[in-house]
């Protein structure tokens, strides 16, 4: 995403005439509105115009998901360009649209068949434009753990800056007070009508008064400085702890496992893990896709065994992310499918998974498939 260009929208649809009135209305309110009829055209427009909002308007939810995954496969930084992704759906597909948005494939859905309220889409787009502007204003589009640690370092380094600033400000204050009192002393002596014989006594009284009050200011300043320093020290120590905790949470310590098991249902996850253990296979387990993708940033297993129905995002999206990673070109993907989950299984096979294993899991079959795929990896390395 770039803050240097105006707000832009892309609609991917097979026939523009299907939503002609909606397209015309959006175009009137958002001049940088584009339409693509093919994946290639969509990819080109996204890259060329730095599209902020992607509207997926193909006939079915599944078609929209597949098209978007193909875009991700074709261009790795697509996710960094797009700010929001909205999928169009029919009223009959409402439950499926909610489910896929709940898995973070798309950010929102909009019912266009039948099209009850086209103006509501304008309100959503205006809200997104405002949110994008606010985000760019704060410069948070490149957030990462490293960015946050750098921010913590800046807070920690402020300790010395505040101490230096405090000392400098105090010196300036003392100089100003001393200078002002000296000027006041001379003015009173010169313009107060005192006899010259009393000037020395008056200067002595002023100097005593000045010394006394400066001492009181010094004592007060020392107390304030100590209180401020104590608060700054507490803030600094807390920030150091937060940084250490963040860095520790971002570091994953592995044993010698070379298998990732991604299964959200705890009972099935434990059962599969026990089967693998009984066969002498060590597996790192995970209960959600977001956690697994974080693991895969620093650890590249030989086998990824994942369920096709995940709670936080599409399994097809996870598979696509693995396929995009050049460091996991050797990784073999085995998916676990429930009976009746034919469509997702077929799409997974199109994406190049190596095995589809049906639930409930048969122990001997799972161990055979695991051994077969690990042996295939060894054969490739010969």
C-alpha cells in the first residue's frame, strides 16, 4: 500500500453488464475505479495502479476464493498492496460468505444478488478510504515485531535524553532567576532613592535573599528530578521487559521434529500426534493457521500435515503460502479431509498437495503415507 496515490478500487467480474448500475454508481463517487474480467488483467491493474480495495464479483464464493489465491500465487506482494478485500455474494451464499471472511481470506462481503441497497457499498468504501488515510498518517502499514522493538528502543533511550534535558532546563532556569534578581537589585538601589552609604547593605540583603531562595529552588528541583527519574526508570524497565517478552514470544524453539501437524480440534490433534509418536515420527503441533504460518517463517519442515477445515483462515490459503515459499520447495503437503469435503480436496489437489487422507484417520494408513513421503524426500536428495 502506498500513501502517495489516490484511493483506488478494482472489481473482478466476468461480465461488467451483470452489475452495470452498481459499477456506474461507484465510478461516479470514486474516479479511480477499475474493472477486470480475467486474472491476468486483475493482476496487471493491481500492480500498475496500487489498488487499495479489491472487489471480487465472480459467480460463486469458491470461484472468488480460487481467483484470489491464484493472484497471490502469481505475485507474492499482492497482500501488501491491497488494503481491503470484499467478496460479492448472493443471498443464498450468505453463510458461506461469512465463513470465508471469518477465515481472513476476505475482509467483508456484500450481497449483490439481489441488489437491495447499492448505496451501502458506497458507505463501506468511504469508511475504508478514511481508515486507509488514518493508517497512512500514522505510518503503521509496515508494522512488524522488528518495528515494535525499535520503538521500544527509542523509549528506552529517552531515559538519557530526559535526564540531559532536565539538567539543561534547570541550568537555564537558575541562570534566569539569578540574572533577574541581580537586575532587580540594581534597579531598586539606583531608583529607590537610597543614600549611597546604604547601597552596600542593600546589596548584601539582596544577595542573602537570593541565596536563600535559590537554595529552596534547588531543593525543590532535586525532589522533582528524583521523582521524575524514578517514573522514567520504571517506564524504561517496563519497556525493556516488554521488548524481552516480545522477542521471546517471537522465537520458537524446536526439537528435531521435521513434521508440522496443523489440526484445530484438540482430540483429533492428540490422536494423530499419538499415532505419529507410535511410529517414531516427531511432530510440531499447531491449532490454528496463523500460528502455523508464524512457525514456518523460521522453520521449514519436511512434511506439513493439515486439516482442510481450519477456524481462522482457509486451508487453501495456507497451502498456497507454503507453495510460494522457495525455502519449502522440498516440503510435502498432506491434507486431512472430512467425508463430503470433495470440493476443497479437489482444489487442494490442483494446488499440488501430495496426499489426501480421509477422516477418521486409519493408523496404518497414516504411518504408511508418512513413511512413503519421507522416503520420497530422501530419494530426491540422492
